[in-house]
């Protein structure tokens, strides 16, 4: 397995090439960001449109072998009644389906300067699916969570060693989420994706979906749920998937990465292409804002000097994405296109990168550079 230092060598030039590649919808393969464990990015031409087949894949370790027939989910810790549930037991509890955007916390990392360690995602470490499963809150209710609950730790069946910083042998991928978020309607234990059973790459037979939060919380191959009476201090939210917070009057501290930031991206025209000068050019893209709805999307064909509000084609909803379009007539010469989203709490994509976010939560505005002739 590659060490974390090795990750920074995983083809940043290929990442940029993937961003500017051309191709009709449906003919571009997923972009390989790491061979083993397999990590795959959705090409821009398939963003939010390619279905399960073109949905990005994020894996920290090799895909574990899980026998769906023998599968048992255990619920233990700060509960009155520890549980052991089969997939059939979970399905008997009823099911709900939700359209929810899932975004890797490192999506857009290739745009960080200087280059940061980690998988060199372009814009394609994000997707949306119709997820079907049972609310995590219903499972916790059956287990009878005791008073004073802290984090609910989701533990995957995948495990391995990390070299930098070194772990004490093999560890599973896990993630703790606060009890309040665990009980929220948008937090699900799912067995279906877009009306079909989960594939092994996407976490079969069971995975978590934590609506509005980055994908590190959407633990795949879910095998255990452990309720704590305190905050979880595991590797994946202290050493990794954490950001700096600067409390007033106190030293900086590391806190877990949580909610998705608002983001708009341009998928057409592509970087490095040439558009006709003096003619109307259509610009297309997508926007999302995690737990919030997208309040507006703005576009600039002047590198951010002038902005205009663009047309959005879906009614903005929390946890979902919207499609947007704009048109402009360029003069001959180099162009720098930008887009920015504002959520319904008034938060707008920043112009500059917030370095306190380390290599995560990347939503600063990224120009698409091309030319007009």
C-alpha cells in the first residue's frame, strides 16, 4: 500500500489533463487517482449525470470481502440494549430514499498551491445519488441510547496500516459523528444506490450516508456502530480529516471536518479550449451547498471583475445540487471564467484558499482559463 507521502506523487499532471479532456457524454472512463486501493474520479463530462457507473470511488484500504448473507451489524457502547442486526433485520425496519450529494473532503485538492499531500482530485470527487436505507436514528432508538451520549462511531470492515503518521498496526476506517447529527433525518444506513444494491466499490452490503457532510463520514462496508459518552478521538478525525480552529482568546486547535461548503463549478467550456470570439457562448455548471440550499449562483467572464446572477434550473434544496447556465459574448484573447455559489445562510465561495482547512474543504473559486478567436 502507498504511504501518505507517496500519495502526493499520484499523477497531478494527469489530474489537470483529466480536467481539460474532451469527449461526448458517456464515453469517458473514470479517472484513476490511485490504483490500489482503487480511487476513481468522475470526469467533468459525467458530473452529476453519469449515474452509479460514473460515480467517484474513494477507498482508504482494499475493498474487504463481506458476505451479505452472513453480514451482521453490531451496535454497542453507551446503549441499553446492544444489537446484532442482519441486512434482513434492517430492511424490516422500513426504508426511506433520499437524493443526497456526496463530496470527498479533498475534492479539488489538485488546485492547491503549493501541492498538498493526498489524492490529487480535480472537481470530480463529488456525485449525487438516490440512497435507500434506514435512518440511523431508528437503529439507535432500538438500541436505547443512554443519557449523556457523545459521538456515534461508524466503523468499516476495511482496515490497514498508515505510515505517515504511523498507526499502531492495522486500524479500521472509522468516523465519529455527534449524537444529534446521527439522529438527524438525513443520516442513513443504506443498502441501495439509485434503485440498485450497493456495489462492493460503493460499500456493499451497507454504508452510511451523512447528508450535508463530507464523504469521510459516509463510512463504507459498515460493520459496527459504537456509541460513546464523549467525543471520538480516533485517527480519522484527529490526525486526518481535521482542520484548524482559532477560538478567541485561546490557542489554535484541531477539530474534525464536518459540513460541506458551498461550491459552484464550470463543466463547459473546458479549460484550454478555444471558443468563437464575438459569438454567444453557453457556460454550464453545477452548484451545491451541503446542509443548506443554494441561494444563488454568479458567473464572471472577466476573471472576477464583474459578476452576474445566472439561471438555476432546479429548486434549490438542502443536501442536493442544482444545474445552472449562463451566456456571454467574448472578445478575442485569453479568458478567465469564474463561478461562485452562495448558500441560504449567506455564505459565499471565497476568492482565496483558507489554509486553516489544511488539505480539506476546498471551495475557493478556481478559474477556467481558455481563449477566444
